[in-house]
C-alpha cells in the first residue's frame, strides 16, 4: 500500500470485524504490535442516532491494508452478533468502500446488483477524526444488504475533499487492489464475473 494512504483516498476499503469486547480486542492488537490508524477505540456519540454507541477502531494488516474492529450495542447490529459465546473475534459484518459519488455507486450496487439500502447517516466530529486520523472529516454512509450476513458500506467524504482517485492503471497485482466476492442469483452465464464499480473497486460476481 502507498505509505501515505489516507482514510478518504478512493482506493480505501476495509472489512469490519465484529468483536465481543472492544477493550480486550484493542489490548490484543497493542500486545501484538499491530499498526493502529486510530490510537484508541472510539464510541460514536448519542446525537448520531443511526450509529450511537457503536465502538470502532481502524488498524492495518502486515501489508498495511486497513481493517476495522467494531462492537455493536444491544440495539444495533445484526442478531447474529448478539448470540452468546466466548469468541472475541466473531466474524465479518461488512466491507466498506470510499466512493466519490453515492448516487453512481447506488446505481451499481443497488440498481444493478440488487442490494437493498438498510441505513444511512453522516458521521462527523472528534470521534470520527480520531477513528480515521483525518482532520474535521464529514462522511456520508450508506449501508447495503443482500441475503447473506455480510453487507457493503459506501463512504462518501463530504470533507475533506482531496481524497485521491484509484489510479487509472490499477491491476489485480497492485497491493491496493481487492475484490468484493458477491454471490448473485440474478447473474447469467453471459454476465462478466470480474468487473469494477464506478470508483474502480473490484467486484467478483459468482
């Protein structure tokens, strides 16, 4: 990944890993010497009704791809994540993609691929700044769901607005490349399996 990659560059994408205990998960990352984007977990504020009480933390894997830990309060998230158990890291809730134009992305993921919008909101403030390591961020978030447990989030940064586009010569062997694997019952034998969304994020349709 480019050393100067930022959370609002258009090649940014992450998977969100649900944890049962955010404090314990954060300690685990620190002990393992994992590179953090957010120095500490952030709890989204009460004024943000769609996301109030959600705890989140951004970090990087060994190749510096961004990842997220997320913990849902009792009134948020899928019932799957509220089942009793002891596993600290529970599974993947969604993949999040930075997009330049929410309308164009909805035309692709909702209208073309059949995902359903389940939530939308706008995150901003000191918590979002600490989470993303950006100054005064304001991000529009659209949550999309299919029939499976893992969804898609579209992140459109209303500020700052200097996020860099996906390089036009991007190929699958570049380190910032990743593809979202989608099982689509509406796909036909003639449909292209591998394609890109309007911002160049890879999509692999099976």
